[in-house]
C-alpha cells in the first residue's frame, strides 16, 4: 500500500463511520485525521506525505496505521491516539486520565498573562486549580517565568502533568499539590500567615473546572465520552464545582494576598448564573467576560 492509497482507504473508512453515527460531530474531518495519523505512524510531517504519495508502507507501518484508524473509527479523539495535543504553541502529553486542552482555554491563559503584567513579578503567584495535563500551569510558567501552584484531585493526572513540566523545563517554577478545588491552596496560605509575613501581593487563580450538565454530556459528541467525566460534568446545572469554589474562596479570603484575580471557563449559557454565584459571595467583585474564537462568552475574569 502506498501513502496515497493509505490516505484514501482511511478517509473512506472514517467517512463511513461519520455517516453511520447518530450524533453529528464537528470533530469529523476524515481526510485530515487520515493524514495526521499516517504522518504520526511514519514519523514524518503532513507536508512530507504530499511529496511522497508513491512511497510504499512497510508491513509493520500498515498494521500500526490500521490500528490507529480502528481507534478513530470508534470515535476516540486523535489526541489520545497520538498521546499528544498542541496548546499555546507547545505539545503536551495527554492520556485518558486528563482532559484534552481546548483552544478556548488559550484565551484564559492569555488573559492571565496580561493580568500578571500589571503587578510586581516578585510578589505575584499563579495557581492552576484542577491542573489535569498541566497545560495551563506549564504555559503560565514558561511564558511568564513566575511561580505556579498546580493542584488536582487525581494523582493519575499528576503523572501526566509532571511529565509535561519536565519536557518543557519548568520543574523549578511549578509546585504540585494534591487535593480538591482550593483546599491545597488554602492550606498553603494558612501556613504562610502563621509563620511569616505575606510574601505575595497578587494571586492569579486559573480554574478551568467541569461545567457541563449531565444531559449535555450524554448528548455530546462521541469523542467527549473518552475523556474523564469528572473533568467535564458538574451537577444539574453544570455549576456545582464553581459554587463550591467561590464559597470556599469567600470563607477563606482572609488567608490570601491583598489582590486576588480569578479566571474561569464556562459554557456560554451560564453567563448570568455565574454572575449570581460570584455576587452572592463577593458583592463588590469586578467581573469581565471574554468571548472565545467563535464569539461565545467563555472566560470570566473576577477581581476580588
């Protein structure tokens, strides 16, 4: 089988799979998926494929490619098949224990980096709540050179995050802590307050917490069901995690630095409800909502 024959065969198989699916998916891109998976199988770029259409695949390459296409036919995300996903110009290792980084989250990261430029870098600290693959934490550290506290409730996620931290050479800037939501961060700042004066004046918290409703998850694209449900679904209205997050933050606000900036990601339909949750605990908060690349309300910035 030649390169062009492999692409044609694979794209045909993936088109048939997409047509047979009961759920329409924006992730359906048979030809692109066929090319990406073949390039990965051959350890070449997609561009190389276009100038080597007549190149014959070895039998072991054919077998490996067939297995990748079979996985994609089952609607497994390409990122999991390849164990990698690009985010903010870097490649991150991902597996089924972590959420696949989304382009929309790059807007959250960009906003957090811009906010960090408004304060003294010697007294500024980032926190990444629910770090998963570590994509947010690694990017913040690599782009700013500032320290980051990253926590997650999943120890399996830590393995992926620490691998990405090492690959991108920011081990010295990121401290991992295990625990739910703000608990590890609260514990840290309590100890700081007990033992010394506050070394930080500005804490920037990034929290891309689960925000889907159960029915959204069930009706979602098939690819969604390969990702960890705990990282996607949060109660009947999708906002249980954020309710707990802001309640905990309000209860322990006295332990945190003078200025706290919070950046979260939401479903566009949650814009007004998240405002109500925030104002319930922080009536004087300043709230800004940013749109994603498709023009939907996606990132909320809160100054408290």
